[in-house]
C-alpha cells in the first residue's frame, strides 16, 4: 500500500524528532532504533523507507536539533540579547531537560566518534551558531567569532559539569559561576583568539 507524500514526510519528521530527543536524553550508543521508533509511535519496519542506517538517522537528527537550536537562539538574542541567552542556556531548566536542549552539550563526546559526514554536518552547524552569536558581541570586540566560540565552550562545559554533579547544590553553583564567567567573557572586547 502506498501512502501520499505528506504522510510519509510526517512520519519522517516524527522519527527525526523522536531520535533527536532520545539521543540527547540517553546518548547515541545507548539508543536503539526500536526505542526511537517506539517513541515516534511507529513500527520498526517503518524505519528503512526513511533512512538507510542509524548513522544516517544520527546525522539528520543532529542537523534537525542544531537547526532548531539556531532558531531558538535567534529568538532569544533578538528579544533579550546576550544576557538573555546566557541566562537561558545556563538555567536549571536547560540542565534538567537534555532531551530538548543543546545537542552539543548532550552529545559532544559521541559526535567526535561519528563518521566524517556526521562531523561535517555538526561542524557546519556549529560554525553557523558561532557566527550568529558573534553578531551580538560588543561592537569593539577584536574577534567576535572567536569570542562566540569561547562563550560556547563556557556554555557547554558548564552545562556538562552541572549535569554530572550528584548534588543539586553543587549543580546550581556550577550554573551560577558559569553564568558569571560567560557574562564576563561576553564583555571582554579585547579577547582575541589565536
């Protein structure tokens, strides 16, 4: 039985969304295709008409997650500027909901082990995010893109440490000092990456 294109596209989007959330919540290696398909509300047999392999699904779901993150960041930056982005990214809500949060913070170590095609998709999207944030750096910044990359490194490291802490008090403290460090960094116009 053939289905109309709209239904096929909707199923594909459901799989991408489910995979994106499952990978960020549990990791790529720990997430089986059957669980992703269950999350999408589809049978295992519905996977292969949409994707050739889990590797392809990882690559495309990563792109989907990073594109959604870029849109969300654009909205925050337009409404609240860098301080709003810092507060949102390094918030308890973001820490506590990795399945809908930053794909880099949730998956960086696993992305590094993915095939070159996946890493290329990641690198292109990460560079675009840095350029997006660079546009909001202080006008006197010597290297706005380098400053944006340093800010991302602060974001990601802070969020990963806060998630790893087994004490709510320590985790909250990590977020608080990370926010302060990110604010200070974002106001350092003399910053110049090597």
